[in-house]
C-alpha cells in the first residue's frame, strides 16, 4: 500500500513540475517577444520621425541587428495626387522566437520539415505630412 501511495505522489509531483517548467518557458518566450516588439516600435518611430521632419538622407530600406535579432526596415513616401500631402509608411519585420516553425503546404501529411519557415513579426506605421515647404507662404514684417 505504501508503494502505491509513493507512486501516486511521484506522479502528482512530476505533473506539477512539468506544468511549472512549461509555464516558465512560456514566460521567457513572452518576455523575449515583448522585447523584440518594443525594439521594433523604437526603430519604426525613429524612421518615422526622420521622414516626418523632412530631413534628407533618411534611409528607405535598412537592416539592423540588435541582440541577435535582425530587423528589416522599409519606408515608403508617396505623394497624394491633387493634394499637398505625402503619405508615409514604415514597416519593420523580424523573425520571432519560440516554437516558431510553421509548415507550408496545404494538406495533411504532405508537409515536410524542409518546408518549415520561421514566423515573422511585423509592425507597420502610417502617417502623412504636408508636402509644402515650411518656408513657403511665410512673410516677414
């Protein structure tokens, strides 16, 4: 009887430890994902500020590696026809962490691990600015 009681106690303890391990792993993956998203926001806001200010030399495409993750930045500036506005779009993409392998293909059993692709995180910011130069229309007294 004592042996059965010890086996049941060991099983309950094992299930509890497995759950605690899984919870810890999930917490670490969430923290890493949050860090990557925060960095992507910072990169996108920096690029958007550069384009909003109208400075020359703002990169339309760039890649930055921070703490082992490569962020691909793409900016787009388009003039709206008939208006003095320019639409700005900044997109940041990066590979996410964790069990991030999804299989491509459309059927059951037809997917192979060689077709696995990493998940990509993506962030897109949209804005617009006045295309008329700031000095235009300013009169001196």
